[in-house]
């Protein structure tokens, strides 16, 4: 592991601090805040894996969207991040249905159009982030998911 990746993996509070799902005033963290937190955790985790994050929350004019566009060596990654506070209703990957896949594909196609080429290796990944009160975040990457 590269020195920077090793440092990120070992010392990042995003990856190593226990989760607190309530704010200091006792109010529960909102679903939108959980989603944003999950994306930050996923970004830190990717960096710890020596993946270069190129862009977060890419939105295409025609309605496509990609949570994280990244590069791993010569491979371009279009990554969807799904964050959950429980596994009671299945894994986060299950939420990436056909409609969501269509949005991700549209975003990826727009990114490739802006690059001016489709002649580079690329794939779709999903990063699952599980946040359980008092535990470190759990991160799992599912490669080439659709």
C-alpha cells in the first residue's frame, strides 16, 4: 500500500471513529446527512485503496448522476454509494434498481462524451456503507455491478 493510502486508511476519522447517529442536541441525523456522510466515507475509503477520486456528485444535463467518478490505475470507475444504518431490510446494493442504474448510465455516458472517447476501460461499482451506532463504518465495494 502506498504511504498516503496507508496513512488515510489508518488515521482517517471517517473510517475509524465510532458512528454517532444522533447530534449533540439529541436529534437524529437526517437521511440526507447520512447519505452525504456515506459519500465522504466512501471517498476516504477509495483513497485508502489508492483510487483517485476525480469528481463527486456529477450531474448530467439530461438527468444522469454519478456519486463518485474515480480512476484506479487506467480504469475509470462510475461509483454509486449506498449508505444504510441497518441491514434489517437487506443490503444497500439492493437499492440500486433498474431506474437507478439508468440514471448512473446516463451520467457515465455524459462523462465519457465530455472526455471525447469511449475507448478507455471503465466499469460501474457500488460502495455499500453501513453506519451502526457506536461502531466503525463498514465499507464494501461491489465491482462491475451492472
